[in-house]
C-alpha cells in the first residue's frame, strides 16, 4: 500500500472525500468547467499532467477527454486559502470543455431585469455532441 504524498495533507476534502476543482484556460483565463476531485484523481493529475476528476454520476475516475478526445493538459495547480478548492490552469485540447460541444460549461448568462430575468445561451456550439460522443 502506498502512502499519500505530504502535499495532500494541506487539502480539506469534504465528508465524501471530494474537493471542487475549477478548470481555467491557462492562456485566456476563461473558466471552462467545475468538477470534483478526490485524492486519487488529484494524485493522478499531478503524476500525468492530464486532468483527472471524480465522476459522481459514474462513481469512478473520469479522465477528461477519455470519450471525447478533449483532454486537459495541466500547466499549474493552485489551492485556495482555505484548502478546500482546487484551481487547474489547463490547455484544453480541441477547444471544447463542455459535453454540449461548447468551449466552456458556463455558456448561459442571466439576462433581463430582476422581474423577468431568463438564462440565455450566449456561446455557440462548436461541435455537435452527437459527433463527439458515440
């Protein structure tokens, strides 16, 4: 059995052993997505230089791009002041981070007044998801 690296001790994982991870484009600063990591996925990310997350819906490691080919190459990893959020500065292969075929998962903007606000999709689909996921 291998022992966890000492740097993992600085991380405050939640009661499920998870920590939120923000993926940010290393060049533009655009927030691409938010996912979850556990100690195993974070250690694999550090070891390989490719983003690996914990999929809560699949209940397993999720190697970003394993189905789509849109991997994230990690350039820098940061930990927030409370030790409970990870920031990954990445290069997004293929320019698509979202399963909807968009560059970012944050493609909806709240438009309108407080009384009639609606979520508007403001970023284009770069590739039809039907062509990405087979």
